[in-house]
C-alpha cells in the first residue's frame, strides 16, 4: 500500500552518501521506526502500492530519458563547436575522419534517443505498453549518453579530463544513468518478458 509520510512523524534522515557523480543530487538513507500511518495518509486503495509504484516508474523513466536527450544535445553542440575550432596538424580536428565519424554517431544516437523518448511519452496514461517502451528508452538513452561522454573524452583529449570543460563531470554523471530507475540489466529482463521470454 502506498502512503505519504510527513517529516518529523516517525522517520528520520540518516547517513548521507558521497557519489562519484550526480553530486548536486544528494542521496541518503531514511530511518523508519515504529511509524503509525492513519488512513488519510494512504495513496490510492489498500494493496495498490505496486500499481502506483509501476505507474510512477513509467513516468520517471520517460522523464529521465528526456533529460538525457537534453544533455546529449548540449554535449553534441559543444563537441561540434570544439571540432570546428580546435586545430591539430594544421587542420581542424573535425576534418579527421576518426573524429567526424564519432560526431556522426553521436548525432545518430541522439536522434534515435529523441524519437524513442517521444514515442514513449506519447503512450503515458494511454497505453499499458508504455512500460516496455520506457524500458527500451531508458536502456538506449543511458547507454548512448555514456558512449557519447566516453567519445567526448577522446575528442577533447587532455581537455576532456579538465574540470573547466565539463566533459569529465558529464561522464561521471552519465555512469549512474545505467543504474538508477532500475539497472539496464533489469530493464532487459522486462523487455524480454514483454517478448514472452
């Protein structure tokens, strides 16, 4: 059963944790001890907690994917600008095929992530297969984001690991995207179940 707890009425904030990324998003534990919840604090019907949780997770996964799409767009724009202006060996680094192909793949992955996100978002509150679409979108966008950040480190070279360029931060933040809101392995299990496997 889902319910709302008010701060100071039975639960306490516990230990805070330091993470490699997502440092602007604090995380910690909540300590629950002898909590009594009245019926007015209940969300939905008794026994409907799993349904409420699944519904909220569909929304969370699609909204997180939208956030990743925005991050990927910003990073791609930054990379394109860098490739047009950074010179090595007497020419812009974007003129080198090894670099231009990385940029092309980033654009392909960005647009695929965007379309998957739009498709999943269109099904929210309308189609129960949104759980499948949300899982597919979550896996694809998180993996594409991590790949983009790894490739950006290579494109930016030594500058990629410098704090001023924000690429190293993007990579640290992206790594967690494959874990939160359900690990990608869990989502692959969900996708397999929708296929009858």
